[in-house]
């Protein structure tokens, strides 16, 4: 009798499983409102939010999220989501393979190669290239080497794969290997590769030279910087804004901020207007050495020229202003970017709140806390703790 009952129950469960409605994309991405229709962009934004959750979802759930959002590397936002998913899956190689095979291969092979590199799976990247060799996939493979930090493999691939797979390198191919030289401290190899580039009739562009310039600055080979600038002029690439920005960045990374600022002034005299990127490099440089007075002056100049940076630029300024104890200016910068829906990380905002409270500006501190709790319900408890610790 008991055996018959168990057999009946198994049959019922099997029938129920067979007739169960499969989960919809909305039920996976937005379980609180599973019947709401979602646009492609909304699906991707929900996917990113779920992928960023802490602790991260398990691998099978990450794959379900990516499939539900139907991610494709055709849009920037989808590429962000795919990169985030790959980072979350880096300890599960088979899941990375499942991700690329279900969403990217065969129509987006080059992007699959890059994600394999991001996950540290260069053998998979190489085999994917070999299954569909082309200039585009070769460039993706070199980029995969850069992402994984394997510069020796990048050099090997650059030297042997074009002939072995009958693939013709283009400007992007040469630029990729020059970037590898710059990142690995072997920028002097630029000259031989550049000669090869010219012999093969591949036209250099500004990026070809700025990558070499960045590498030579990093290695403090200032004579080589000048040589590259002369080569650049010889090949019809004048000292454009892109080139000036590369030079300003190189100097700032070495802590030679005053030289970088003088270079910006020089470019203005020569008729080239600085961009927000130029100011970004200078501000980062002066933040790094703690010269906040210069940072504030540069920030003021940006405002006068109506130059707007990206969110990370403002977050950096707010962080360093708070770190230096200038909470009034930090609050001013925050108030400027709040209408754009840009909010620094929790630790920076906490530092700002505590700084305002310590300056007897309790109401402003509590006002920010209230806004943060409304905007980020998942951070409600941490903000309650911050509020309880404020002076009464």
C-alpha cells in the first residue's frame, strides 16, 4: 500500500514538473513585480543590480540572470553587465564557458575571447580565436592577454599568429602590442614594431604614439618621449588634445604635477583648449600629493569653462576634500552632482556626514542620511547606525 502511494506521489510530482510554467525574464530579474513588461535597457539595469548584490549570487543564478536579460555586447550597458558577470564567475571556469557559449558564440566570438581573458582562461581564448581566425578576433585575443596581464603571451601571439593563421594585422593590432610594451616596462620595443608597421603599410594614428608616450613616461625615459613626438609630427599626427592629455597624465603619474600644469598652459597658448580629461589628470595628480588648494583652483576653472567630468572624477574630489577636513567644499561638490543622480560610495558619504556632524551641522548630516536611506533601502541599517552615533 505504501509503495503504491509513493508511486502515485512520484507520478503527480512528475506531471506537475512537466506542466509547471517556466520562469519568465521578469520573474528572475524583478521578482517583486513578475508580470511587469521590461524594456531591454531595464532588463540590463536589473541584471547589473542583481550581479552587484552582496554576497554574490551562485554561478547557476548568475547564468540565469544573464540569460533572462538576453545580454549582448552590442550595447555598452550590456558589456558592463557581461564583464561584471565574468568577474563574479572567475572562480568557476565552467560557468564562464557556459556564459560565452549560450550568449556570445558564434555571433560575438571576439567578445567571448575578451571575457575568457578577463577570467584568466587564455587557452580558451586562443582556441576560440583558432576556431574563427580574423583580424578582429586577433585584436580581441591580444586585448585578452592585456586584460589577463600576460604580456609574454601577447608578444608570442603578435609574432607568430598572423602568419600561422593567415591574418593581416591592422592599426589596432599594432596599437595593442605597443600598449602591452608600455604596461610591461618594455616600451623601447616600440621602435622595431613601429618600423614593421610602416613597412607593412599600416598607417599609425594618434593612439599609436600616445601609448608609446605613456610607456616612456612610466619608465622615465624623457628623451624617448621627445623622439616619439618628433616621429609623430613626421607622420602627420600633430600635438593634438589627445597627445597633450597623454603627456599631462604621464607627468602627473610621476608626481610632476607642476610640469603637467605648465604643459597645459603651453597647449592653451598654442591654441589647443584643455578638456575635462586634462583637468581630471591634474586633479588626480594634486589629490595624490595632498595639494587640495590646487585641486580647488582647478575645479573652479573647470566650472568657469563649463567642463563637466564623469562621476568618478567628482567622487575622487569629494573623497579627498573630506579626507583633508574640508567638509564645506565637499558638501558643495556633492550638491552639484546630486541632481545628476550621482552618489559616492557609502564610506565617502559616511565620512562627509560625520564631518558635517563634527562641525555642528547636525541637521545637514541627518538630511543626507535620510536621502541615502530613501535612495538605497538595502543600506538602511548601516545608515541607522551612522545616525545613532551622531552627537545629540
